[in-house]
């Protein structure tokens, strides 16, 4: 089991995770009872579920913790916002190494079929199927900086302000922390005067396609990086469909997926 846990959760990722959750000392019980499952083994099983797309009950028996233990640990960590903090820790490492390009960001969303749960609604562009939306803000290299979840019938323009405001202050190679890009690219769904004004007030130059003016052929010139990041999300098969009833659990899987994308950039 040690080799499998190390393969799914390498030492570097484990050290980053321990900055967020201190490792619990596992003591063998003296008077019977089961030994508490280690955090690294549970984290490896959670990563396996996120990347393989299997259900909790399908966690292979090769993992030392049984699936109810893994799920309880996932639910407790999700409630404590561990995954969002892990995402921020990795962003700090990227920023300190100069891997984040703040010159231009891009924003977009992708709809995911939702079988149940809150923050799911009829998709107006897909025959009213029940779906959820994943909203992303990425840097010039396509690294996810902020992520949010909404119902599919939520207009993209309603999520721009809270998503940009949720960008955490990230360390820089030199100088103070930074949380605002120089430019923001978006498609015509974000073409509203109040959004352009809101961005300019914060020193962000809006580069949003104008309805009825800009050709759709020009949209991909600077926005291809966010579309590529959406395809990277497909590497976490748990996001192909939403099975989680609780929105915080679905958001947790999106945070795990974005953290893994950014971690792979750290180990390049």
C-alpha cells in the first residue's frame, strides 16, 4: 500500500498537503480496536476516486482504509475547506517561483451533467437537461487561479465579479502579493457595461468580445488557454458527471482537479 500511496500522492504533494492538515499521529491501540487510518492513505484513495471517476463503494480493497473511512475523511476535509486551502498553498508555490503570468487572465465556464443535488438547474442551451456549471479563471499559461460552481441556468455574467474577487493574494518572486491581472479575456456572455466598468475600477483592462461587433473567429486568439484547461479538467473523471448531492462535495472535486493541474506545473 505504501508504494501505491506514494505514486498517487508523491512526497512533494504530501508535504504541501501537510501545510494545510497536520499529520495525525497514528498510535496502535493497546486494548483492542482498529488502528486509525493514516491521512496519506486516505488522501491517496480520494485522489484515486477523483481521477478514476469510480464511486466510493468501488474503492479497490488494495487501499488500507475501507471506503466509509475514506468518504468520512473526504467529507470532514471538505467541510473544513481543506481543498481550497491546498489550492491556495500550491498557488503560492507557483507565484514564488514566478510560474504565474499575471499579464492576462481568461474566464469561461463548462456545463456538467448533474444527476442530483443543489446548484443544479436546466441548461437553456441543451434541451433543459439538469446540469451544473464549473466557472474558471486561468492565467496566461492556463493555470487555474479561481474556481466556482453554479447551476447551469445561471448566466455567466453573474459570476464574473465574485469569481475575480475570490482570487487570493498570491506570493510573487519579488515584491508584494498579487491578486489582480493586467487584462481579462472573456467571450460575449460577459459583454456588459457594468462589468467593464467594475474591472477598470480595479485596474483590470477588460478584453471582452462585443456582441454584434467582434467576429467569433477572433475569440480564440487569447482564450484558447482556458479552453485547454477545461480539457485538462477532463483528466479528473469524477467531473464528467456530477454524482454529489451536496454542492460543497462537488466543489471539492473541482478544487482537487485544479490543485492537481497546478501541482503538475510545479513538478515539470
